[in-house]
C-alpha cells in the first residue's frame, strides 16, 4: 500500500514525537544480566548477524502478529455450508439460466 509524500512526512513527524518521550526508552528484555542489555542497536545487530529468532524484547510483537495470522487462516479454512437445494430451486424459478 503506497502512501503519499504528505502522509510519509506526517508519519515521520509522529515517530519523531514518540522518540522525544520516555515511552519504550528502557530495555524490556528480561535477561538483565546480558552484556548488551539496554543497548538495543547492538542487540539487534547480533540477532541479525547470527540469524537468531527475534530478541526477547520484541517477541510480544511477533506473538501478536502470529495470533492474527493464525486466526485469519482458521477463518479462511473453515468449511463452507452447502447451499440448500431449495435455493437452487428458487434461483431457477426467479432467474432461470437462459439457454442458447
């Protein structure tokens, strides 16, 4: 989904405002003894370099996304009910298929 230049600028301005706050400024990783605890930039680089899973501090984001994808897949693969014969009878009565 492509956004306009104006929408892009507004999005970046919003991000800049969030970065001015203390929101999400502390490391949320439960591994407080880690050498890189609080150094998000290095932590992400390490995970990317070794191709590891998502860092613990971001796993909740991935969990939410997977839950939404799982629900969408369940919704999509549910068996559809069979159309009752009387619906086809009614269709043929009110809008018969033209032959020819």
